[in-house]
C-alpha cells in the first residue's frame, strides 16, 4: 500500500472492523519505514515494547500541524507487525483529515497495539499501564482515547500513567450521542443538496446497526418524523426499535438492498464495495460507521450511480469533537457550535464535489489538505515540539 496515494489507499477515516484488513506484506526495515513515513507525510512513528506486560505498541503521529495528534488506541490481533504498522500509518493519516475538516485544533495520530490484550484483571492492568507510559513518553504530542478493542475502563487504567487520554468519564464521557447528532446534521445537509430541504419528515431511512450510534440516531430521526427500516444482528435491539420507534425490521443481509431515501451505515466498515454499491436502492448514503468505502473508488461508483455519499469522517466527527472540551479546553458552547458546523462542512464538501466534478470523498480529502496547506502557508507549520498542558 502506498499510504500517500489517494488512489491506492482506502478511505481516510479510521476503520473499526476486521472487514477492512490492513494491507499485508508491507516492508518493515528501518529504511522502508522512513520511506513509508515520507510518502505518507508522517512526523513520527514510535514503537514501544514492554515484555513484562506483554505489550507491543505502535504510536503513529501523522501530523501536529494543527495541534497535538489525536486518535484512538486500537487493539487488534494482527497477522504480523507489518500489518499493524500499515494500519497505524493509514489510520493516523485519516485522523489528520478528520480532525482538520471538523475544525479541531488537532493533528492526527493513532496507537495500534498488537493484540490480543490479556483478559485477566492484573494482566490487563499491566498491559494498559504500559500503554499509558508509552503515550506519556510522547510528551503530549499524541493524545488518545478508546477505539476498537479498547474500553473506557482500559483508558482509565492508561490514565493512571498519563494525562494524555481523553473520553474518560470525568470528561465528556461516551461520545456516541454527539456522533449521532452530528450524523443527523450531515443528513440534513445532504437532504438540502439532494431535495432542496433539510426536512426529513416522511423520508424513509434505512439504518444498518442499532448500537450506541445507530439507536440514538434512530430516535432523533423518529422525532423528526422519518420512517425507519432497521437491521441488526442483535435481535433485542431490533425489537427495541420496533416497539419503541415503530421501525420496520429487515434481516441484516437485506438492509443494503432496501428501497429508501437514505441509508445510514452504523455498524461495520468496508460495507460499500462494487457489489453492494450496485445493489443499493437509495438516493443518499450518510451514516456513523467508519471507513464505509472498502476502497476510495467505490465512492466514484456511488457518484456514477447518482447516489449522494456523505464522507464518513465528515458525518461521524461528533465524537471526536467532544475532544475539543476534553483536550483543548473548549467551552460546551464552542463544542456545540463545532457539532452544528457538521451541517455547513457537509454542505461545503458536497458543493465542492459538484463544482469540481469529483466524488464527495475526494472533495473532502482535498478540502482537508487545503486547510493544512493554509496553516503551512501562514508559517505555522512547525510541528509541536513541546507538550500541551
Ligand atoms: P456499537 O458496537 O455500539 O454498534 C454496532 C452495532 O452494529 C451493534 O448493535 C451490532 O450488533 C451491529 N452489527 C454488527 N454487525 C452487523 C451487521 N452485519 N448488520 C447489522 N448490524 C450489525 O458501535 P457504535 O459505537 O454504535 O459505532 C458504530 C459505528 O460508528 C462503528 O463503525 C464506529 O467505529 C463508528 N463510530 C462510532 C463513534 C462513536 O461515538 N461511538 C464515533 C465515530 C465512529
């Protein structure tokens, strides 16, 4: 994988499932790592090993141009160190784009820990304490939070060793309500672009996944008078949506082919490939899941089919926007304004895509790059050399 090539890499957002494997077979010698970093524009890659804790972690700081590199800590059972490294490089770069477009004063980073994390209480504590020390070692250039394979409890453990952890209960806590609200605003912006009105009343909304984000989004949509058709592999969640929200239920295998106005992927990454895009019967795709496009080209396919796609990392930025409070010390009002800003950002991305004649995902990447370039031009591009408070 060439991490610098928009054509070859997958989407810029952070993936969350095994359905989108990191590319295997990446070179790993130090020379090759330097080359990979140069191509991807990465500032720093730190590998920390703590055998006594069974810990091996990669912290990739892609950019601190806009502020400390912010990104989750992912634990995954990688096939090899090469795979984990490729994932860290790709995901950290994606965070730079996501944070830049969300208007946050953050760069992009990601921690990838070679799993599995130990299950036993003492062993798990040792593992995440080791991670906390590794994060602390970066002196505030990298701030992390929970992600795939880690829980708030794990982050609480890490926080005993470092203050550079966000999303804790004593802070903003669970980000998913904010993520759901942001997705709603992105949908309303897409509705303006497609139908000339932000109103979703009477629209048929297909939601894949009724977890933390999907269920809260379903409630918000119901309040606005949308008609819901939902699917989840967890039957009790589907039942709850049926009873509480009057949703129509379909089997998980059917949701991507349902006829609706909007499809909201809120479960897995990598769901939009050549086959599923062909089978879609919606006008808009806008959801909370990360890395919905299996490959960037699938965004072009959506456009070719006349389906309006809201780039995942634009729509689902509500969660990381809570970091504005936890990390940058924003007031709640300022955070609310940034959350609301997802509406305007989505409008801008879709308008740019129309104007430039490119798919929205490409337009989003370009706009994010422009924001970074503006800061560079203003002469403020010196990477952070000192810890943030
Ligand atoms: P979650 O784990 O609470 O919910 C995922 C739901 O999808 C579960 O109910 C699960 O049963 C269901 N699911 C799994 N496979 C499915 C399938 N094949 N068909 C239908 N449903 C299936 O996760 P959460 O927090 O709601 O996140 C959802 C997505 O949004 C993930 O991709 C996540 O990375 C992304 N995201 C979440 C944020 C947050 O604030 N929670 C922030 C940004 C992105």
